[in-house]
């Protein structure tokens, strides 16, 4: 896209010109029978189970343009959806992206969002195959729907954890929450933590590996480890006890916590947006590569404890309510 095209305002082009601008050059995988340009896309999955999910980012609530580039935001909205797919054990295939943006937005900014979405999808061989655009007088809203293929496997549900299972985690945990703390206090470093918030480093391949290894339940940690393991506990009707000594508190978290006089474990336990994967496995099973044990499933009352005790304070992000 040349410079003159990128700096045009959305108000200067019609909807279809904008769609052509932001989708030009996107790949069309073999499974896409009909791509962008009709009323809907058509995918050919040869009778396999399709997994679908949707996630939304809202300006001022989930991202700030002062903190993140348009491409960063695209990576984040893609990661939020793709992580949900792999947490079911599905292989991601395609994304559809809808954007509501003010008319004074430059078309190049919108194109960069889609570039970020596709760049994240490229990590898994997935593709953007459609979506929608609209104008808004309010904050920018970006929503994506992702499609995945179970490839003959059964989906890994939240309701499969059983007493005696081991609880395991894979991926960075607490980094994005620490990055948010850094930015909220007016700083821009440590850069590794700020970048972790801007662009998650999702352990995508671990989701498929966990499914193949016989995971009994699994979840994408987007709202906080305590909160999301709570969803597994509720759905499975079990208790989950996390062993704090087993949790990895990485050096950037420790160093930053000292500077801010905070407990780094709070980021690990309650921070979201890293999109690590938490899963349960039979007690005698070998864990897939990169997973590490952080606790156990127990038959006591339903809920999540830490070292046998009820955790105090917030357990993670709450979309609604106090």
C-alpha cells in the first residue's frame, strides 16, 4: 500500500474500498472454498468437527493507542482467539475480523491491524478470510471470530478434571500483568514486560501436544490463573490446589516487583493476557514438553486454593460486577 493510500481517512473512502485496502495480499489457503468478497466465506473441512470462538478488544478497556501500535493490537486480538482454539485441542484455520473505527482513522492504521492479525495467524498457518467494518463515534472496537479443526480428536473441555489429576502450566505467566503495571505507572521499561503486554507469546503448539498426551481439561489463561482454573474447578465439580513453590516467577518479574515494592507472585496468580495454557492430566501421566506441574486436583469442595488456603483479594480480571 503506498503512502497516499495509507493516510486517507476512512471518511474519504467507501466501505468496499476500505475492505480492498486492508485485505489486499492476504493468503487464501486450500481449505477456503470461497474467500473475501461474498456475503460469507466458505471453508471445506471434509466433515471434521469445527471449533469456533469470538473475542473482542475495546479501546480504553483492553488497549490504548498510546501504548500499542495498530499491528500490536492486531497480534493481540488474533492471539486471544487462537489461544482459545488450541486450548480445546483444535488446529486453527481461519479468522474473521470486524472493526468499528472513527471516520477520521487513517486507512493505514486499519490495514496495520489486519497485518498484525495475519502475522499472528501465520505462526499457525491460519488466514484471515473475512469480516466486517463499520464507523463509530465511540471507542474503537475490534472483534475476531476464529475457526479450528479438531482433526478427528475430541475437544478438550473444562469439565474433564478428576480428583488425582495433576495440574500443569505452559507458557509465560504474569508478564503481561507486570507490563500493564509498568505502563500504568508512566514507565516504558523493562521492555520485555511491556512487549509481553503488547504482543503475547502464546505456546500454541503445546495445546495440540496436550490433547495428544491425554489432557483431561484445559483452558487459556486470559483473565488470571486463579480465575481461569476456577472455571475448570466449577465445570468439573472439583477442587484445585496450587502449590506456590511450584510456580515459576521469572527474573524480570522479580526485578520489577522489587522496584515497585510488590509481590511478583500476585502477577503470576492473577495476571491475564499472556495466554499461557493450564491443563490437567492423569496423576501418573508424563507431561508434554514444556508443561510443568503446579498443583493437583482434589475431591474437596469446589474451588481453587493456594497451598491449601483460600486466596485473598482479586483472582483476576472481572468483565462485569465488583
